[in-house]
C-alpha cells in the first residue's frame, strides 16, 4: 500500500493540501477585507458531481480569478452559501480542483510554480508565444491532460485564453466538451481587473466590490451539437458574446 497519496499528475496530495491552506490564508483578505466579493449561485456547487465538471469563465487577471474560485468552491462545499466568511473551510480543501493555464505563464517565477502545484493543467498556447502571434497545432498531450484532470475532478477554464474582454472563444474548449462530455458550469466575474494588476498579485485599488456569478450547467447535446453552437452557448453564458459588447457601449 502506498503511504504517499498522489494525484494523476504525480503531485503529493499532502503537500498540495498544505499549499492550498497556506496560500488560501494569505489571499483571503484580498477578497474579504481589502476588497469584498459578492457571490451569487454558490449553492450550485454543492449539487455537482465529484468528477467531470468543467467550469467556463471570463478572465480578468492571471491568478486572482482562480484563487477566488478556490475560495468560493471550498466555502460552498463546507456549507457556506454565497459567502467566504471564516476561512476555516480551507482546513479540508477539495484536492481535485484543477485549472487550465498557459505553460509559459506558470513557469515565470517561484509564485507561479507554487500555484501550478496547487492545481494547474499547463498547456501550450496555439495562438501566442510570449509577445508574438503564432499559429500552432494543438498538442494532443495537452488535450489528454485536461481529460485526465476531468476524470479525476473539476477543471476551471478560461476559454477566451486572454484577460481582454469579448475575445472569441477558442474552439479547443468545444472540442474538449464534445470529447469528454463534462457537466459545463458557466461563471461570470467582474471587478478583479479594477482590484488587481494584470497578474492578479499586486493590489491596485482597495474597496472594490468584486463579483462572481455561478450559473446552472449548460444543456448540451454532446453527440449532435455542432462546435459553433457550443461556442455560442458559452459566449452568452459567460456574457462575452460580441452582441453584448455592442449593448454595453450604448
């Protein structure tokens, strides 16, 4: 019998638990202290299966968005509705939560590497290499790793692949949905880019109300629905459809 439990990516689960606890305690006041986090729909979290759940969300900072979701998910699983009050929910965190992130971002320093150990599924971006625009084929190993994470638990994804609003949804997300048939849960966030710098590490302004709205799982016909239809559903559900951008500018 193995004494050291590891996840499918070889990460020591005890070390991962301690890291999530420590990072969670350090970041809690960034969402309930310096700033405030308004949460809607967290009761949906408790109704989800333990595995094969894909969260799709708009993206505003590299790290703060994911950290806030770790707080909200664990708080909800501990019985807190729409609240991250009392950080004791981190004592027994859910260890099979993963998030999709660019490999180059997660290797850019000590902090990203620590955050990566906490649950990153790192992928190679097909459209950008550093500051350069590229056009690379999707690496099948990246797709397989996301599938491995879904088989083990929950995966957080930012299907636009950028922190800029109203960018197109990457088709790879729809292909992953068709292939692995996860329950797809939309999340809409706001206020994070006003609270933090682009990386989501430095506090840019205090007293900001951040928001996180968790919506009911999307209804998807995995066998018959076309890729473009799935993409459009995601765009509307995370409030990033181009038509909504036109409305917001009026």
